[in-house]
C-alpha cells in the first residue's frame, strides 16, 4: 500500500481523478468483473475499505471514490454538500467512468448518499448494499450532528485532524464493538486525509442540511424499494441504532443481515465475514444468513 495526496493507494489498484462540476475528485479502480462502487461514510475516505478491496477485487471491478477529499486548489467553497448534491456528483463520476449501471455499497453517511442517488436515478442500480446507513428512522446521530454545528463543535472539528494518533484510535474505537481488535494505524489513517485544506469546512457544510435531507428521503422509499437491496448491520452499532434498520428493511422490502458482536464498521471489525456476505448477495451464490423484519420487531 502506497500513499498519494495523504491517502493510500491499495495494492493492484490505480489512482484516478475525475473532473466533476469544476472540481477534481480522487478515486481508486481495480479488479475485474461486474462494477461495484464502494461509498465511505462522512469524515472517512477510501481508507475505510482497506481490508476489503483485495478480496472483493477477485470478483468485481471496484470503484472507490473519496467523496470528501477534493483537491483543495480546485475546491469551490460554495459547493453543495447536501446528500442530493453529493449523489449528483456521484452520478457524474459514473458518467466519467463510462458506467451506465453498477452494484453499489455505501456505509453510514455514504449509504444515505446512495439512497438519494437511488431516488434520482434508480435505473443505474443493479443491486444495493447498505451498511448501517443513516436513515429517516434513526435518531442517535442527531446529537452528534448538533454538536459539530455548534461553535465549540466547529472549533473541535478543525483541530481534530491534527490530534495524536492515539486520540483518533480512541475515537474510531468507540464505533467498534471491540476496540481492542482494531488494526494498528487505523486512527492515523482516518485523520490523514482530513488534514487537506478545505476538507473540514466542506465536511461541516455536509452536516448543515443532513437532518432535513434524511427526513426528505421518506417520500422516496417506495420508489427505492424496487431496487434489490441488502442491509448489513452490526448488532452493537452505537452510531445508527439497529432498530432503525428493521424499520428501513420493512420500508424498502429489503433483506437484512445482523452481524453479531459487531459495531458500526462491520467491514473493519469482521472483514472476511463481511466480504463473504457481500459476495454471496451480489453474485447470487447461495443465500446469506438473513434476519427478517418480522422476527426482530
């Protein structure tokens, strides 16, 4: 694994750039097979999928955009940071890559971005995998959003990327069910791309409309439910409560896997099991062990 612009380039993947609405966006490409787009959460980057890409590239052509890390010299400070605005730029990325349709996987905030993209362009989806996505039925995240939009929270956000790695390890570890299983270098890997100038102000702008954006998704869920969808949730998720997942499952007529003993980042805590679930669902090989809404309500 090498680094470029303070972000990793995984083995056997290529770093590319796309010009979208006048700004340049970094993304990684690698592997062969049906296209699969991996969309990270907020305050994250392609680094989030460092434990998954090598395995998934055996079966899929991966595209991993860094949605927050737009080159600072090209950044427009008035860029639309709403979920719909990000979804539209992701659609531009598909056009840039020559992809009419693909499989999609999104985590947390990235899952909410994909729900917006599905509402805008359902025809571009083969299958959709949502990993503990922010959604209209969840509420735990609202206090965190409120803090970061406060004056003290904005100051904290600007200073946080330069905090020692052990502080970042603690912060990321709080999203794990078992932080002692976190791989070395995780905190530093999350912090590094956030140090690029302009990234934190843009991230904060994404939060300004976040609550309203999620609520507006409710009216689109029936349309989105036409896309074959799998939800993956850690049953010890402290960020987006799993009960909201069961409600989302019902609204989307989706399948759902509840991974036991796992927190908000199942692709990091249990990467082998996570990759197996994703592969089996997208390739239609067998049937992953599913949790039905009716048995968890």
